[in-house]
C-alpha cells in the first residue's frame, strides 16, 4: 500500500498532486482533539454556533473561483459549471443554519401538574464524513454544516481524487475562527477509514459512495452501536407522459442524464416515454445530445468533460458495447466526439434505444454519459418498469396533470419524487433513498435527527 495519495487529473492523465496519507499517530491525535473540542463546542449557545459556522461558510465561498478551478482540475467537470457547485454549497449551508433553531428546539409536552417535561436534542459527538469526488462540495456539506451547527465535531475524509476540497474547506473554516479541533480532515487509505469507523471516539458516520463502499462501512461499524447515514447511488428513471410539455421534458431529461458527464447519484439513466410521443421525443433528445461539446474542461466552449478516470471510461464503454451487442442502437453520432479515445477518460455520450431490462445499462448503475429510452403504453407499465430496479434514489414524471403525477409518485419506490424536473436536491426536503440507494436522511429539518440524540427531561416540581 502506497504511503502517498496521488491524484491524476482526468483532463490530461498527468499527476496533479500528491499528499502523504495521515499517519496513525496523527489519526489518534485528531480523534483526541475532536473529542476534546466537541465537549466544549456543544456548550456554545446555538445562536453563537450558527454565527460561527455561517462565518466559516462565507469565508469558504469567497474563494469561489479558486475552488471551482480546483474541482475542474481534479475531477474534470467543465469550468463553466463548477462555480455552480460552490453556490449550491452555500445555498444548502445557509438553509441548514437558518432552520437550526426550530429543528433543534426542545419538544415541550402538554402541561402536567407538578411536573415539567420536555425532550432535548443533544449532539451525538464526533461525526466522521466520508465524501466522494463526483460532487465534492455538495455531498460533504449535507452532513458537515448541520453536524457543526448541532454541536458536533467533524472529521472529513475526502476522496483521493478531490483532496484539495477538504484542504480548502478546512483552511477557510480555520481562517473564519472555528475553534481548533471542531473541524478537521484526514487523507486516509481504506484501512485507515475502517480504523476510524471503529474508533470509540467516532459517534456517527456519513458516507456517500458506491453500494460496495456502503457495505464496507456497515461491516466496519458492526458492534459499535452507532448510526451510519448511507447515500449509495442509483439508476434513476423518468416517465414522460403524452401530455408533457415535450420541449421542456427533452431539455430537462437530457440535462439530467448528461450533466457532470452522467456522474451523479441521482442522474437520469432510464427514460420511459409514452409510445404516442416516443418518436418525436427520441428525435429531439438525440439532436440535443449530439450538440454537446466534448473537450478540455478548462475551455469555456466545453459542455461535456472527461469522466473521472480512464478506467471508469473503459467500464462505461463496456456497458454500452454490451447493450449494442444485445440489439440496442445508439442515436448519438460518435464521430462528432473525436476526443473519445480508448486510452483516455473522454467518453462519447450514448443515447440508447431498443433497450430492455435484460441489459445492465437498464438495471445497473452506469456512472457515465449514458441513458436508455423505452416506449411504454400506460401509466401502469411505466410504474412497473420504474420500480424494476435494485435502486430507489429519485424518480420523475413529466406531465401537466398534477393529480396523476401524485398518484404515480405514491406508487414509485424512491426517496424523492419529482414532477417536471429531475437531478436536483432541495435543501428543505429530506434527501434519502430506498433499496440499494441506502438509508438515513440528510438535509431538511429531518437531517438534524441523525446528528443528534434525544434526551428526556422529567422534572418534578416541589
């Protein structure tokens, strides 16, 4: 096992940076600092914690341009889009800070003569956040900011692909005056992550990543009696009904499938379209996908960057190739995407028709710019196909009929159901999944529940 973290940029396959992995001695010191700092931090009044964390967020987003460029160079998203992730980080952070007084308020019970009774929300202690590379800020903020506001200390382990995000966040939070030890980061191997999960100082684990990664987290936590929040990915469906606004549906669904080169847990991979509008939908969608510009993500003209690694690109090409071998057709003119070479991380988008659920592309998670379209003859068939998946993160319907959308939403197995939109997180709503998409809740007032523990006060008045 290497003693160094080495990040290879997908832009050109060159080494971008290297860092020493955090030593065992430094891990032990970080755990001790976190435990000691949290004991003091939890007694800081909530209003003061909100101000302090708000100042840290403000200091962080002040460096928007530097952060955006760092994200692009590390994981390849076009620079025209990465400032939007910094804005999203701020939006979620500000919302979670704003709702904290209400979300963390004691629950008072009805009066009972001679007694005072209420349930308080107290911090769990030390939160260990394990963040991925695909949305390095948006996945991390979901647990970091509410955990700090609630009175916890946080240790962040970021992906080896995006270590600068952890470093820049930590620098900003320290510069803003957050107490030492309240927020720290480590660069860690899988073995060290396991050791951290098993450390008695850690009281909660927030993990965003793959299903195998989630299983490894749960296995490491066995016997610890701590909670784990797991957001594990998806193979998310949309259903376009005959009464949909076709132009709006095409624009939104295509963006939901191909933004960030399809590297989104809640990105669209399965598209079901009413047979009556299927020909027009596929024609319009293919025309739009063929307009993407695959290229250097530092170029302002680029709308589709590389995927994260050349190895990931090979896996994506293999899934597309398997579908084609089984009878699927690709509506994308791959000749338009000259940078999509086999020895690189650049992948041409694929829009597949004549697909079925016997193909992995319609059943497994494909973390790349790939989507499949199937015609359907009814709402019933659409719901059956949408639910025919081991995942259940989000699902969407495009229609002008709100009541029908609600009826479909009540039948679809997903943590979030959309109408006329997709691939989006509203911080006021609970972010959660079902089936292999994981368990636990982040964001919204409910996002504070896993980061706190109930404490009942039963006072007899004399």
